[in-house]
């Protein structure tokens, strides 16, 4: 572990003190974790993990209220990764935040490891739910947000879903229900990277124009560059201050972000890099 990484992890709880340069450095560290762990496992989903790194860094090191030393803190903000196949990014962020030993990341997808190919709450209790059966995460998030409202807690719920995942009908049932119930302590973030398992979303089932779709269901909608920390922070702040309706942030991202041969390449949706590709990727992320 580099001195820079050690220093960043030591300050993980002090979220508000990070500047943009430090957060960018952390994002690069996390991208290196993603490449190494998927390469070690020999399987996994690098593209969609790399696309949402800035979103997760912004949440866990700037916006969400949480306590690594007390993962069951009742007033914590709730987070769910609905696109569970992107869990290498989540595991890496949780490790950097102090929830897991960084060394555990190399056990991704290994027999008996708590770091399975999709988040499993039975093996990793700090998760809010087991996810990865696409289309279900938003429904779970709505339930958590409603539960917090019934309990009169001030915590918020945030969920990241995929644009390919948004082809699932259950997503739109949850969208409709959340708006009807005015679940304004809920923020959904759509990782709009334009690629899914079989190719480009525009060729498989085009979700565009996506902005008016969400607006028509009664949500507060923002569209941002999902790799720009300033835009992410501003959007999350605006979502938290919106009353009377749920919020969605449509984050335009690049699948495979940070690794030249993975960027916008459908082949790396669910393929581990070779030894040579791993070395090249790590060089680019150095």
C-alpha cells in the first residue's frame, strides 16, 4: 500500500475535508483495485465498475452520512448498488472507506469469500441488501426510504441503477410508485454509460430520450457528467433539498473509464483483462 493510499484511508471518516485533487487520487486508486481484483479472479465486470467510480467516491467520501466503525448506525444514509455486477467498484470503495481490509479485495469471487460476484448481504452484513438481480434495486430503495419516513428518521436512501437495467419493467413500476408516494428522501442515480451485456443500449432497447421519461413520471430530474465531482456534488445537494417528490440524477459516464482499450468497448462488460492487458491498464492508471 502506497503512503498516499494509507493517508487517504486514514482520513476516510473525515469526509468533508477532501479537496477535488484528493478525491481524484482516490478514484485512481480505486480503479487500480478494480483492475487487479478482476484480473486475479479471472472473471468479473470491469466496464460498468470503472464507469461509476466518481459517483461512489462522491457518495462515500463527501455526501453520505455513515460510520465505518459502526456500519449498523441507525441514522446512517442507506446505499444500494442495484447494478450488482459492478460490485468490484463498491467493494473497493468500502475497503478504502475502512469497512474492509484492502487485502480482502483479492479474494473477489473466490469460494468462501464474502466478496461474491454480486453483493450478498448474508456474507457481507454491512450491505443494505443483496442485489444484482437486475430491476429490483430501486424497489428495495423505495421501501427503505419509506421505512425511514415512517420511523421519522432524517436519513436518505440512494441507489445506483444501470441504463441497461432500466429496460426492466419493475424499474418503472418503482418509479411510478415512488412519485405517487412523494418519497422525497430518495435519490436514484442512473449510470448512463450506454453499454450493456450484448452491446450498445441504443441498439438493443434505446432508452432515449431518458430525461423526459423520468420527468413524465413526476420525478425531479438532473442530467450531469458522471465523472465531474463538482457536478456530482451539486446534483446530490439539489436532490437532498428537493421536497415533495423523489430525485433522479442521470449521470452520463464512459464505460471502462480510465483504461483506453476498455473505454466504450462492449467486450469488457463482463470480461477479465489478460495479464498483458492488466499490466497496460495499471500503467495507464499509475
